[in-house]
C-alpha cells in the first residue's frame, strides 16, 4: 500500500538529481557529455521508480522477487555510468581501467540475473527495497560496484583540486566555472555514496540491523 512519503520522496529525489547533474552539464556544449548525463539520469530515475513505487504495487512475493532482480539492471551499472560521465566531462580518454570496470559490471550483472549468488529475492520495504542476498553480494558490492564510483570521485577531486581550496589558474583559464562545478559534483556525490552504502550495505548486510530505512535509490 502506498504512503504519501513513499511517493513524494522519489519525486523529490528525481528533481534534485536533475537539478544537480543538469547544472554540472549545462555549461558543456558536447553532445556526448549530455548523452552520458541523460543515460545516467535515466538509470537513476528507473531505479527510484522500481525501488520505491513499483515494488509497492504488488502483493505477490513472487512478483516482488522478480522486481528485485529487475532493479539490479538499474542500480548495478550506476557507478560505471557515472564514471563514463566523469571521463567525458573531464575530457579523459577511456582507458584500461574504465573498460575493466565496465566488463566487471556487466559480468556481475549477468551473475545476478541468472543465479542466486548475489540476490535471492524480496525481504521488506522501508523507504526502499530490502532484499535477501546471496554469498557474493558483499564481495561484488565492494570489489565491482563501489570502486568505479570511488575512482570517478578521485578523478573529479584531482581535477577540481577539492582538497586544495586555492585557485587553479590553469583550470580557471580553461573554463572559469569548471572548478566550482567539479567541487559541487564531488561533495554531492560523496554524500550520496555514503548514504547509499551506509543504509543499504553497512547497516543491513554488515551490522545485521534488518528493517532499517534503505535510501540508496533516494540518495
């Protein structure tokens, strides 16, 4: 059964994501950057919808189990899609590191969809879907899913001189607003990553506190 908060929060989260990433990409005239942003935003929006809305529309546990698997199609590639956006935004050529992460993500997704090693099915809902997980969930999360996001943040932090608040004259000369955009992108993404990992992985899977809020999609 739907509640007001379960509907309004996904809408607000989608609007916030649109504003933040739209602002970051707005000053770029590159179609590739815009397309990368739209792909990432689309996967994010679909994850929010399936995680917070569609999962509540069915009472059948069997259908919910299928939806949990479908959700993986949207949340597992997010870190790699964010890395792809980062490469394009920073005008960095895709290298072996990028393709390594991409191949690992695709492989992990196939394992998730066609086996019970990663996801087993639906457990409960609390602002987001909590699922029964398999023995490979934590290894894949920490070895395959999270590292591309961390690497993307590293690239953004280096380029934007996040830990050096002094002005980067070369960066300012090339594109005056880029440093500010990179810092906004960095700190916003760090907060989202911390919330997602804490609520969906650390509290639930590592500490074992079942039934707590799951905010990965809303973050």
